[in-house]
C-alpha cells in the first residue's frame, strides 16, 4: 500500500463487527489515530503500528480537530500509511467526509472504509427491525447534538412515518421527547434506548415516548447510547447474540 490516509470505521464496538477491509487497512498501517469510542481490542490487527489516541468525547478533554488534521497530514507526508480509526461508520456523525476533503485539498490520497454504524448495530442486536413491511417504510438517523445549536425540524421528523434513530441524545432526552410530542408523535410510540451496543456490557431500556425520560433516569442510562423511536421499537426478535468473542 502506498502512503495515504485510510479513514476507517471500526464498527460499534464488537471487534467482530468490523469489515475485512478495515482489518486489511489496520494490517498495513504504520500510524493509527484512534477515537475513544473505538474498542481498543481491534488494535490486535496492527501490533506494530504507532497508536495515537485522539478522542473527542462530548464533555471530555478533546483533541482539537485542526490538530488531528495536521497530525494526519504530517505522517502522510512523511510517507507513512496512516489509519484514522473511528467508531461506527466514518461518515455517520463522524466527520469522515470533512477530513477526507481537507486531506485531498492538501494533496493526500484518501480511502474511506465503511463501518457498521451504532444505530443499526444497536437495533439489530436487540432484535429490532428498523424497517418492517407494513410498519416502517424507512429509517432516519438523527443527531440530537449540534455544534451550532441549529434546530431540527422535529415536526417533520415526528410526521415522517419512519423509524427514528437518535444519536448523541442522552443529555437531550427531554428536548427529544418534548419536541416529538409537540410535533404530533403519539405519546404511546415505543422507544428503545440501547447503551454500549454490541459490547458485552450492552443494556437496553424499553419505554414509550411519554415515559422515556423517567425510564432512562431509573435505568441510569449513560452515553454512548442510541434511541430507536417508532412502532418497531416494541419488537424484539430475541436473537441469540454471541458476544463471547468480546467478553
Ligand atoms: N460514527 C459513529 C457515531 C459517532 S457519534 C457511528 O457511526 O456509530 C457518537 C454517538 O454514537 C454516541 O453519542 C452514541 O449516540 C452513538 N454510539 C456510538 N457507539 C455506540 C455504542 N456502542 N452503543 C450505543 N451508541 C453508540
């Protein structure tokens, strides 16, 4: 592999939910810059690489984005094969495309590698089909958190008829609930909140739109978690999930 930057999705947490292409990129990597939602267990695929943690979890001390950009550029220009490892998919609330644009504008070759995004993983791990014939004709991925505090069109979301999957919502539960109720989503709409999806410590809390805040409080729901809102959130094909590999 020639010197370039791979922007790689590490999936939701379970190291076995990573793609073969991600594993190949890690195998070839000399420098790996890793986000803090990535399970460090995946680093077994790059035992000789220099690993640089660049976590930016909300509320924690974070590595400024500009610094991450410059670090990737510096190593790539030195001829190293760089993997930028992100949780889930690099382009779902992951700045993958911003980083790719910036690197390409600086003459660096970039390759994006898909990962399984947390919302899809969380739902499936709980046996929730995000789409279902006759029940949910689509699914909308939404972040409750914005940097510029721009507001979402909650009313349109409430009336979209699609399953909603909310990321970064733990600190915004009240807003999500109130806006969706005000937007016309029925109070009894099922809600599933899934913490640490696909990891051995995964927990799920089922409720409905009216009760989700109290339920989350009683459950002591913590980030990282995704919320699935819609009729399908009452379902649970109890799949026999094998998390032993990560236990
Ligand atoms: N690019 C990532 C999302 C990064 S934003 C992806 O595609 O999954 C961070 C948010 O993702 C968290 O606030 C949480 O809502 C969600 N998330 C990430 N990992 C998760 C996990 N294992 N379980 C539940 N939610 C998770």
